[in-house]
C-alpha cells in the first residue's frame, strides 16, 4: 500500500467514525482528533519532555495542546512560518514575553504574538514535535504529503541545531497507528531517505518508545530537491551548495 492510500484510509476512518475534530474535513491536512489534549498531557509526563527547554513544534491543530503545554511549562516554542515562505522561517514564542499563552500558539494568532527569526537565531532545539497522518510503532511516519516537516528538520540538522540524539515525537489517535491494535491500516509503511522517524508515539491511551531503526536524515538532501522547489523556499535557496 502506498503512502497516499494509507493517508486516504486514515482520513476517511477519522471522519466516518466521528473521531476527527475541527478543522473539517480531516483530509489533506494533519488531522485533528478526539483526545488530542489527553495525548498532549501524556507527552508532558515523559522524561524527554521534562528535559527540554526548547521545543520545535508543527503548527497544526492537533498539536496546539502540546504547544500550549510547552509555554505553560516555561519552554520556548518554535513554529515554522507556513510553507517556509520567508528567510526568517521560524516563529519564536518566549513564554516570558507573551501576554496570552493560550492564544499565542494557534496558527491563526502566532504571527501577532511571536518574534520571526531565521534558523541561525533558533539556537539548539531539545525536542521536536511533529504532526502525523499515520505512524507505526517502530517510528515510520506519514505526513500530509507536502514534505515541509521533513524539510524543517533537515534545515535544523544542516545547521547543527538538532542532531541524531534529539528526540522526535508525535501525538496521534490510536486509529492512526499502522498495525496498531486499533489501527485501520495494517501494512508496511514505505520509508524514504528524507523521512524523519519518530522516537516516541503518544496517544490518549499510551506512550510508545519506538526504538526506531529507521535512519534519521543528516541534513538537506539537495539532490532530491528540484531547482524550482529550492527557489521557492528562501531558507534553501540562500544555502544551496555551489
């Protein structure tokens, strides 16, 4: 089963079983799900969470509770500017400088509350939070198919702001776990060289340390990117090798 078929199966099931939450429909996005807040709470009970002072998080709705929890805990949160469309491609949310921690990390509000910075201003990242359409218990992840999450990680890795020891986590519904006890898909997930594996998968019911054997990308795979793709993303076009 290819990645797009897995995506469509998961999106359909989330909608048909009434598990999807706003925004609707769940298709063609990182889907929000019933229990997202409970999954976020479970993540906050892990050692990797406690150890993190800075968190790079995806901007999607199901991880909004994670971003809020990070700010409440005094952690600095970085979110990518949509589609990496600016050279200053990250929003920095410093909890000490925010008037409204609840509103600030929402994608509709972040530009009004955050400081927009380039990747060099990020400093080291202690924890990476990703959104997923589907994921396996051994850490293979499928996003919505545009590749921005993997590119964001690759840029940070290229600049030495994360390394292979930096934990990468995702929060999902049990239905989204391929091959899981409640998963709607039971198949092998294709893994590409640029795919960033998950070290932890957290649902409302359980926390899975994947002990993944999938290889973490060491930086930007320039040969895999078209010239047009590089040109449309300033943080890449200004750093492409000669």
